[in-house]
């Protein structure tokens, strides 16, 4: 399906000079391994980062055609800011939260110990927001908060754990699945009132070609790739 879309786009380009630039996608960093594979061969450029940062950049005029967020709240903010077309929005993927560790560490070690815990910024990065909400609900936040190391994305938090700079990290299941050196020590139960969903939509400045790329991101072939990287569907 993705190949057929690309061929159609290529034929369109041959007929007209409209493909002056690639379609620009602003996407949550946790999507990188999967989205790089999905868009292989498509005429796109992807800027990865925390969903909150990307949303703010789009609202400040950054030239994005597609916004692929790891959090519904930031998509809502972009729509409210008038920079995303709400009729094109779809909640395409879902994810789960896990806690990872190294060296045979356990979840109980994290709760009882003094080791630092990496996750996203707890006020603006989706994985950090979810992590804080879960730890608060379980009554662990006050004891763990002084040990939290906040990063700009889930991938950055995972990188700290991979390098051994922190013994624990709260990240997405899809991130953990991509790193066999990390051990999942705790799978966070679903929070029905805070589902982890990834909405995607066209921005108000999107080029006509961006519609075909958005279709490719939602194709059956693309969904199979997302699933192979640990993502689910809402």
C-alpha cells in the first residue's frame, strides 16, 4: 500500500513541479524506529521530539505538514491554537507504560532504594505526565519524586538507562521492545481515564501532497509495522 502511494506521488511529481519540497512530519520521539520504517521511500522529512515542544513549535509557525503526537492533550492544544485541521485527526496508535531496569533490578528495588529514575518532563512530556500520574495513584510519588531525572522525551530517558547513568526509567513499552539490553521490571496497568493514544493530523498549512502521506501512515502495511514495534491500536 505504501509503495502504491509513493508511485502515485511520483507520477504526480512528473506531471507537475508541485513537489518542490518534502512533506514535513513533526512526530513524537517514541515513534522514531517505527515511523522511519513506515516512511522509507516516501518523500518526507521528519522532526522528532517531545510532543509538547513540537506542538508549541507548530503554534509558533514551524513549517510542519503533519503532526503525530504521543498525547491527545497536545493535539487538542494544537487544534485549539488553530494550527491543526480537526477533521483530519485520527487516534492511530496506542501504547503502554513500563518501568525498565538493569542488572537484575526489580520494581521493589526501585521503590525501596535510592537509585534515580529517568522519565520525561512531568509537566509537559507525555511519558513523564503518565509516569507521574501512575506513581501518584499508587502512593509512590512523594518518595520517588526527589529521584526523578526529567528528560525531553521517552527515548532520552531510555538512553540514560542504557548508558547506566540511571538504574531505572519509566518509558513506553514500544521503547523497551526496541532495546533487548533493558529488562522490563514492571508493566504499568492501563489507566482508563488517561489512555496512551497517538493522534495524527494535517496542519492548516499542509500541502496537498501531505494528504497522500497521511493516508500512507494509516495503511494496513503501516499498521503492521507499528505492531511489530510494540504499538497497539486504540
